[in-house]
C-alpha cells in the first residue's frame, strides 16, 4: 500500500473501530476472525499502523464492508467534524512536540470517543468561524503558551549570543553602532543592505524591513532609528546563528504559513534583544534600580537609554530576567496601541507568565478601562501632542487593584509615538503581582509617589459607580442584573 500519511492511518483506524463497535465485536473477536493479533488491531485503531491489502480484505470481510469502502478517506456523518479537522491539516500544524504531547495520544483520544471529541472539535471550528479566527491566531496562542511554559527565558539562546559575540569580536561596550552588525551581514553572510529599500512600495511603509531571499537583500524603511536598524540586523544574524530555516521575510509577521515560522521569528527576536542588552550587565542595572528607596521614572528610563534600546526591546529583556533572576514569575507584558485618528485602543502584544492576568486582549470591540496606566498614559501623551509638544517618551508607575479580587499589580509603563507609522501611539507595560515579599525585592514599592487605582478590564464589564473615566455604560453588568432580577422573580413565583 506504500507509506500512508498520518491522516490516512487515523481515518482508517476510526472506521475500523466504529464498524467493530457497531457489530458488537470485542478486540479479541475481530482479531481472531481477521487472523491478526489483538495488539496489532489495537495499533490500527489508534492510527499507528496501516495494514497491507490482505489484512484489509480480512477486516472488510468480517466487518461486512467492501475493500473500497474501508479504505475510502470519507468518514460518515457522526465523524464529519473529525474529518473536517483532518482535512484542514490542523493536527499536523499544532506544535504538540513543544509541549511534550505525542500526536498518537491525540489520535487515541479521538479514537476512544469520536462522537464526543467530534462535537467538541465542531464547536471549536464554529467558534473560530464566528470570531474570524485564522490559523495564525492559533499559532500565536501556542507561541504565548510556549513562552509562558519556559518563563520566556531560554539559556540555549543566551549561550548562542555569547558564542556569537566571541566568534565575531563584538565589542563589550553597549550600545554599539548599527554599522557593526551591518558589516557582519554584508561581509560574512553575503547580504546586500538597501537603505530606503521600501521607498518605492507605498503599501509596505508600515513595515520596518523586508528580506528578499533570492537576492539576499534586506530592504530597510527610511524612517527607522539607529537602534531599529540595528535590531533588524540582529534578527537577521539570529536566523543564521540559530540555524532557523522556516522564516517570514517581513519585519513583523503578517500571515504565517506554519507554526515553525512564528516560533523562529520569536527566537530571532530574542537573539537580537539579548545581543543588544547583554544579560549580566542588564541584571546588575535592574538590581540597582530595585534597590532604590524611591520611585524614579528618569532612572527607569535611563536603563533603556543606556542601551539605546526601544521600549519593546527593554521590556522584552525584563520579561527574560525578572522571573529567572529576581524570582518574580507572576507578571504580564502588554502593548497597547492607540489609533489617534479613530481614537481606538487595542492590545496587539501580550504575555502572561505563571497565570492569566488582567487585562488581556479581546475580540469583542469593548472599551478598555482608562484607569489602567497603560491607557491613561496614552491619553496624556495625546493631550500633550495636541498642545504642540514633541514627546519622545512618557513614563509612569501605578499600583493597580483589580476590583472584585485580591489581585494587585505594580505596573511600569512607557508611552511613545510610533514610527514609521505616524497615526498611532503605543504604550508598553510590565505588571508584577504585588505579594508580601515584593517589598524585599523592590525597595520603593510603598513610595507614595506611585499612584494607587482601582481598575477593571473594560467599561462594559466594570461595576465601578460614578467612574469619571468611563467611556460607555456597563452594558454587560446591566444585562447580568436584568437576568438576575428575572431569575429572582421566577424563584419568588415558584416558592409561592
């Protein structure tokens, strides 16, 4: 029969099991009648083995179907959702190996309860259609879970960066000129760096760079800062040093074909961040900052400026070191984007370590709480911009208590205009869960200069009364209260 695909094995095994159970046959009954071992039949039904023609004929005869019907790739109506899943190739694209899950185990779950699993899969597919979820939504979700599983710290990449800097004599001092990495790309790796390379492509003006693999050209956006250029060079060097083959050719991921592309983009990004903000000096800088007895926004910003890093690079490095070297695993990272033309706030990047923290992105077109420093600082930035001020960065800290829970976060936020896109501002936030021992690690935790605010996720879901920052009515809360009143009335009527 030749080598069969995993999907073909799964489908064949499901059909054999369904027909066997339909006839009320046990494993041993069917195995004996078809002249095969019980263990071999078990392997077939689990989707691990695909039998030869003589064995298929024997199975078909016992099960009362033709050879063609048994080997057909079509499944009956009860297994239609499973069939749809397999045809989508979704199982093969899931990065199960990253989480230590064998595909055979997933197949076994499907085989053990195909109808129930099929209904569950059908529900997932229906939800994905209703919310316009694409493959990359699953890929990015899987990536976040993978990063969270490892506390976003990867010693093997740190080691690769150390080896790279030694091998190519990268100077110890930071920051270094972008020309150092550009020269490496051009002379060692045969790149051709094209300054203003995106000038003739108006549809790509929001991209920072594009790599043309056939020509080994790196096309740069003319509006990049020195550090943004250097960061793009570092990512390209990361692809080579980490030997990453599957990759996107754009600076940001537009649409990913496979999960490997998303994972490799993350690894190359990590490499470039670690290259520009070396581990041990950065840890020492953060320790010195946490040892201060008062909150100093300029000192916080000064660490970033010492390395001439972007806020995203700075915060990426914080998520690497805080869990691993400061014992602070309970944290989140958020990047809010403010569309200043439409006045819309949305989360476009997030990472939650140790647990799922509030707030987080949603696809419900609701209005994020303006009490969070992430959004309030963006509002301050826009007010100053309207007044004619040229602002590069705003910095603030806040202790945010999530209403209705015991959760409190110490948040550090930087807001800035975006470039090359002039129609957006962004803020990046690190939120650390406030615990009893946090005072021992961050000496300025109780500094009165740090504001305290009660916060929620979105206005629609917020029960805070007379909130001055509220943008819309608490529609979700109101709807729940109406349902609660109806239920209470029904309870009263039934008790009379």
